[in-house]
């Protein structure tokens, strides 16, 4: 079966991490909680759709509006959750790029 759209080796997907599809992130947890509270039956599926896109493509005004409508949260709350997730991701990247910092981070977490 032919691939429709960009394939896994296309430059468009250079920064895509397949683990994002089920990776537990602050934005995914926030989104799941808000969608569940709003009574959306497919909260896990929706969180799985928007959470990876949040990191990979960013969060544009249309997605922000859709998430705000689905969750009942304001646009500012959605953007704040998005920014918190990106800050967490930046920290993950630092630790991945400098694994020696993971030991220091674990030690600091104990204090």
C-alpha cells in the first residue's frame, strides 16, 4: 500500500519522535484531565492527537481555539499549558544531550 503524505524518511519528519504518540507529557495530562472533566468520551484519543502535535508542530490559533472549546478552558490557559509542556520538553532535551546532568538532577531532586 502506498504511503499518502510524507514518509518516515522525509525531511518533514526529521524531528518527529514516535514515542510522542503515547509519551506522558504535562500537556497530555492537562488536556486529558480537562477533556475528562468536560465529559468528552474520547478524552484519551483527543489528548493523544493534540499532545504530540503540540510539541512537533506548535500550537496555532485554530488548535488553541478548538482545545479551548473542547475543554471549556480559556485561550490563555491552553497557551499556558502548552508553554509549560515546551519548558518540560526543553529540560528533557538538555538531559538527553548531556546525560551527566541527569545524575545531578536526580541528586538535586532529593534535596
